[in-house]
C-alpha cells in the first residue's frame, strides 16, 4: 500500500516522512501536515461512509478531507493533519482537572454534532442500517441476553437479565451521533481539543450513545466525567447510569464472539456493579 504516492498525488508535492501509526481498522500513515488512511478494496466499507460524510460535517469538527478514491486494490482517504495528539483510551497520565476540561470541550462539540441538521446526502448515509452492536431497546437486549444461556456463567446471565429488565423500552435514533467517541478518536493540542476523528460508525442515534463512550473510556475519571455530562445535559445522574449500563451490556454481548475471555471478564465486572453503580 503506497501511502507516499497517494499523499504526493493529493498534495501535489512530496509529503515528507510518513510514519505508520496503530489503528484497529485501517493502515494509517502520518506526516507533518497530512494523514493517509488505507484499506484493502475488498475489506469492510466503513471508510467509504466516513469519506461520504466528510464534506457535510459541521465546520471545524473533524480533519478536512483532501482526497479519496481507489488505487489498484487499495481504497484511501487523505486528510489534513490537525494539530494535536490523541489523549488516549482511559486518559493515561491526565489529571482530573485536565480530564474534566477536555470532557467539557468534548460535550460542547458533541452537542453541536447532535444539533446539526445534515443535508440530504448525509441524511441518507446516517440513516443506513448498521450492525453497530449498540443498544436499540429493551426487547432487543432481553432477546440478546436469552441467547447467552450456557455461554456465560449463571451469575453473569442473571445479572444481565436484571440489567435488561431495567432498560428503557426504546432507544431514540433521531440525531446524528459519532457512536465511537472514546479518547483515542479525539485530538488535543495541550488542553485544547482540536478534532474528533473516525466517523466510520456515525449514524442517527441517541445522544446517550455518545455520552456512554465519552464517560466509559475516561479511566479513573469516569465517574467525574459522568457527573459533568449529567450537569451539562440536565439528565439525572441515576438515569444516565442506567442508560450507560444498558449500552455497555449491548456492546459487550455483541463483542463476545470475537474475544470471549476478555469480554467475559468485563461482563462479570459489569454485573458486579463496578462501572455503573446504582
């Protein structure tokens, strides 16, 4: 996958050194002022979704798209590199004051996304059905839980049944959500957030889908960030905990076939009330 040739074509000049960086879903190469995302043409199509949304997203929310397309057997997207680095999953090395400052900025940016009225091309993309593994309603979560009989230990199954029983009846799907806004997908220049990246899971959903990701992956600051979200959104804290709990259950159940040992450990922690104590 020739990231340099793709970047040179997009910029009209040599991009300088490009450094591969870790990514769970694409091959990513970062230069001084450019980022190149690559994926095999016959692999998943989520990059196409991100590319199609990019021209329509609210200004200043994400990195500007410079070029996209297919070169031989590789699909690609080239973005302007936005200043900053990812705070990182679970905010390692971040003190509580800085974490809450970042969270407040993230809430403001996500509020803008949730309030955005997308044009028709973006509406069609956001409305496409995705197997996103998120919470869609009580009945669906109950059905998911029933299928786990004999797969998870009885105490975990009982705990998941209890979580499903207190789940809201429905999940809304009325506003644009990022649906993957953990701290690896943000950039911050010092204490200033500069961009939200990776819109490959964006869809119509409920703002709670984003509040869950923002709080859950704030590491030792999770509960403080959750309180900040509750204050900013005026959602009662106990209600917010329930909404996050059912979303975590849905995502973990969806991930169970792919990493059973790790997900079982997280499910045990979930039903023990470690993450979302009531």
